[in-house]
């Protein structure tokens, strides 16, 4: 697979979520100031008040939800549970909730929320990494199905958000033909700073770095679920979701997706499975080489069964453990957390 470079100046990102980009014109254009950022209970003021790309990771450690989560909270089983995705290009304000009315107005927002519920889709707003720009005359729309029985993504354009209400949003196993087939992976990095500051401070630098490497395959996106795992990244059409990736790891994850593989580091799970199913599948992937669509999860019994398309299968014991209270979002009240973990993996 050939990826667009997006930038003529070669550079090697340093480890850490806030990689330096001083040598790259594309990435310099991608910088933006966050100003006042928002947690679950209102604004959370960043004491450094600096560009998010220049902010040291150490400044985040004492007071962010992502720093607290990284201490002991496992990633598997934390991906949003959804099979279908609808992504709409919207460079303007997203609001704290994409259906709050700030992005599209109350009437269209209410109708879209109802339409998404009926179709079983997750709506994400997307924009190109970099400084805010005016909305294009035609907006990109991505429709994706993440179930391994039929994984696909199509791209089309609309003039305004309300046009989504007229689309046939069914998700058959074969591509619906509603738009142009997308054959390369699409990368979504959560940068929803108004929802939680960690998504902006940690997500935007990763999105900018990936955009410089992979070009138009990369988008910033609205809330994906789990800001405490920032930077959070989703690969479409498979729905594999990642958290806490460094700049270098995020590149490896995208390259693996282009080969039809699944990068193991930072893997939160595949969105089409339940949390327990995600944990079970990740546990098998840690032991058995498998392509992106090689594994399915059967949860009809007491224990999840992970099946490989070559006929092999495994049971995976999944249990819940209690963790110390921590905030789910910056500024939120700390609450106890229950995490799912894999136990014995037994070949059948």
C-alpha cells in the first residue's frame, strides 16, 4: 500500500504523546491553542496556557483523568460498542455533545439523533487536523460497517448536515453502494477538547503527526468514548480502537491496518463486540497471529468463545476487578471503577 507523505520534510517523532514537529511545515500549520478546556463538570483551566503541542507531558500528570487511568486501568474491553459508523465533516463548533444543537441547530440535531438510534449508527464529527477552517461547500461523509462478517467503508459528499436524514443508512454485509468504496484504512483521532481536555492536549498532536505521514486518511473526530484513555484512535472500517499510543506506536498501528493486521499495543478492542468479547478477542490476539477479520466472538454461552476462520477456537475466562476511585473525565468526581480482565485462554 502506498501512503501519501503529506509533507516533504522527513522527521522522526520523539517518544511520547506530544512529539516535536518543529522541522515540518505541515505540522506547524496544524498547531492550535486550546485556551480554556472543559471537563465533565465545567471548564478546567490549563495552568500552562500554552500551545498543546508544546505542553510537557509532566504538566498533565497531577490532575488529568488520563494520567490517573494510566496508572493501573487496563485498556482491553473499553472500546465503544457499535457496529456502524457515520462520520460527517464539520470544521465548525462541535459543542460538548454533537447532538446538543450547537453544531447543527436543535431541529436537525434532534432528527439526526433519532435517525442514528433507528439505524444503530454512531455519529462522529470529523475535521482535518490543523487550524480551524470554514466549512467546505461539500462535506465528506464516511459510512462504515465494523462486523467481521462484512467489513467495509464508503465515502460520499453532502451539502449540509440535514442531507444525512435522506440517506439509506442500512448496513448490509456487502457494501451498500451509497458512495465510493474506501479500500485503505481511515484513521480517526479524538480531539474533542470541549468534551475533555485530554482529548485535545494528547489527541491533536498525534492526529497532526499521522496526517503528515498518511495524508487524507487521517481525521480529528468528536468524542469516541473513554477520554481517560487519550490519545484515543479508531481505525475504520474494522472499528479497532486504541488508547495511550505514542506518536511512533500510532504510526505502527496504521501501517498494520494497511496490511490487514492488528497492532497489539494500546488495543482497547473491536467495537462490534461487547466489553467482555473485546477482552476475550484481545487475549487471543496476544497469543495467536490473526488478521483483522480472522477472529469472531461467540458469547451465547457462559464463557466467551473466540473462533478463528481456520477452524480453531478458544474459551477465555473474563472477570471483573475493582479499582481505586478515579474521575472518568477531567473535573469529574472520582468514582470506583470495575475493569474486565482475561484469565485462562483454553484451546478447544
